[in-house]
C-alpha cells in the first residue's frame, strides 16, 4: 500500500490529485464519468461577489498542444454558490475549494468572509491571476506590492487554508511567491494561464472576442514546471502545481519539481476520466519505484 | 447517462466530395440517444488536433450497437475522421446536450442547411412515431450538396432549394414557396448556418409558430464546464453544449 496522503498547511488531502478551477465545473458534471470521492480535491469554478455574464463569444481557440480561453469568470455569484450549489456537492468525500475573484480588495474580502462561514469548506484559492477580466485580479498578481496587499486583506478575513493562485505573466514568480508567503498565504498554486493570442490570417481577425486570452494545455508545461521549481526553491509553504498535466507521468514531474499537490485542468476537456486515472497512475509509479509515501516525491528532482 | 466509450470504424460512406457518414460500432451497448444529441469525438492519431470535435448524431442502431454521424469535412479534424479505415478505433463522449421537443399528431417543418441536416433522420423517425407529419426543406448551393434524399423522403415530404437551381427551387432556403403556407405548420425545427436559422426563426415567429434551432458554437469540453460555447439569451449567456444545443428561437438574442 502506498500512502498517497498529502498535507496543505495542515489540511489533509487523500491524494495529491485535484482539479483546476474553470475546468471541472462544480464536480457534479463529472459524476457519470468518475468517482469524485477518489480525488484529493476539487477547485470549483471561479466566484465573484456578484454574478457575471463573462466575455462575448468566441471565448476559445484551439492552438498547438493547447487552447486559449477568454471566458471571463462567468458565474452566478458567491451567494448562489453557497445557497444552491454547495448543498448539492458537499456530500462528496473530497475537499471542495472555491476559487475567489474580485476587481477591488473589498470584493475579495467580502467573498472570503462569506466562505469563511461555510461549514465543510476548509480552504479557498485566491485568484490573483485571471488574465481575462479586470475582476480576475491579474492586476494584483503581476506586482509584488499589490499581491501582498490582497493576500494580507484576505488572510484577515479568512481563517482556514488560504491558497494563492499565481500568474505566470510576471518577470520573477519566485519574488511574488515569497511576497504572498510573507503576507500569510498557507500555500501557492501555479500556474494560471499564460497570456496569449491567436489570429485568423484569412480574415485578419483575432480568434477571441477579447483579442487576447489565457493559454493552457501541454504547450505551457515546460514553463509551468520551471516556475514550480523556482518557487519551490524560494518558499517554505506547499505548492499546488499545474500547467498542462495530461497524465500521471506529468503529475509526477510536477511533484519532483516541488509540488505537494497538483491540479488537472485542460485535460478534463479531452478525457473526463483523466483525473481519476492520474490518481491510479501516481500510485502505480510509486509501487514500481518502491516509494511508500507519495510525499517522498515532493522536490525529489535529482540535479547532480 | 453520459459515457466515454471506444468504438471501431465500420465504414466511412462518402456522399459527395465533402460529406460522409461515419459508422461506428461498439462491443458494448449504446446509450439512449435523442434527436439533437451530439458526441465529442476524439480524432485518432492526430497529435496536432488537441480537442475533441462535437458532432451531432445522425443515426443509432441499438441492436447492431452502431452509431453514425453525418459529417462535412471542413477542417483538419473532420477531414481526418473521414479518412479513417475500417477497424480504426475511435473514442467518443456521448450523448451530450439536450434534444428537440417531440410533438404528437402535428405538422412539423424541418429546415436544414450544410451539416445541419445531421439530427433530422432521428427527429423525423421520432415525429412519425408520434403521429406527426414531417416536411423537410433542405438548402444547398448545388444539387451535389443535396444528399440522403432517399432516407428523408421515406420519413416525410422532401423539398429542397439550390442556389444554382440544379435541384428543387432556385434560391435560398428562406425563399422556398413552402413558406407561403407556413401557417399549415405547428412547429419548425432548424439546424444549419446561423444566418439561415435566424431567417427561418423570424418567419416562424412572425407567424406565431414555435421554432427550435440547434446551434453549432465552437466547444471545448462538451459537458458544460469550460463555458466557452455560450450564446446570449433572454436569461443571459447560455452554455450551448449543456443548456442546448437546441433552443427555442424566442429565447435567443442572436
């Protein structure tokens, strides 16, 4: 038996495999395909204080080994989540992490305060890295002082596990990670999507209504791995790594680079069973390599 | 219940230079499929095609464990699917989306264009089974693009338009003479290019006839989680893959 349990600042996940916000709905969309109880956690669709319609169509463009999206945080607001969605999904034996967003610090605080009162929700992901809308807070995530300011404010409002989701659209992600660690973050998750763009040469028009959007999928995996490694070497808090994870092997690579847990994102669109498969593949890897505790993989990169 | 399932290619029946029917067979039973449902098809052996392709179901045979798709080869993915040899493995996620509302003992007009004729074999069969009378009207550029007339003629009265006049009435589908007697119909079902569907919906709405349109927005997940395929409606942005693809035309703000 392999011990797959990991620990995010005191919050125990039964295994390191979670699903990324915006790629897994509220989990219930996947019940025909997988057993949600097998997952370490689910990061549900991004929430804002008020409901949002998101950006105009088209919001998606397929790109080599990945895709661009510009959804723009379409959601019905945090109250709707707490009153109508969470009661439907709380019975699953997995950690549910809301992903919170705002355009001003007070909005983040308001959302965090509401979620702080919800029994059964033991952690939130503070999104300061959505590239598609002002309310997604990338403005906060790309400068160290503002990342620190929003993290400090939400830290005061939220007593449980606080994971800050970092933007890769920065010069030095390790510096930002250190900043939010100092501001009270329990953990950092990275990376959100990379700002990108696609053009139709025939029509000379952009493929997204917003012109630019967030790139995800295997195309960004080498960048994401590098950033996880840099952050791992800069902070002491646990890292939730993501960026183009398509299978168990990719997940192992993220753990070797320093991730305590991982998020499966865009891969869910191609194989709705992939998250559960990755749990099994990590276990198989451990068995094949004589590893009794999955935590032994964290930062296990051999560099000499 | 939605399922992810492996199939083998039985055949790709090319109907003209650009469209074909892909017939897939499974070892196991096939889920119940309603007219308008679609599948997300993984393009096999195509490293350069990242996402699945949403394709409307054309036909299903539960006894033979076969499912088939009417596909127009318009991009890399749909061209690749048409080149698959018998025996090739294809993985699909299905049945996805909602379906057309069936009506009993009514007169139904079904208007299709392009790949939008795909759901109308199953719909025609269902409506006939409920005692409704089916009239088809399909539009194309030339007679070469009017396909499967034998199949549809068995299910209802078949009409078509071609832009060059090579088959049926000459002109766009919206100018067909059948619309002079539009009040004969109780419901209009449509699928095809947006401008065509909008024009059809307008005619139906002007005559207080219910119209249901199936949208073909670009999709990533197909199961309502990525929220990429939205369309504006009177209730805000609706997710086409899970709240649609079939919408009552009066709900759409297109």
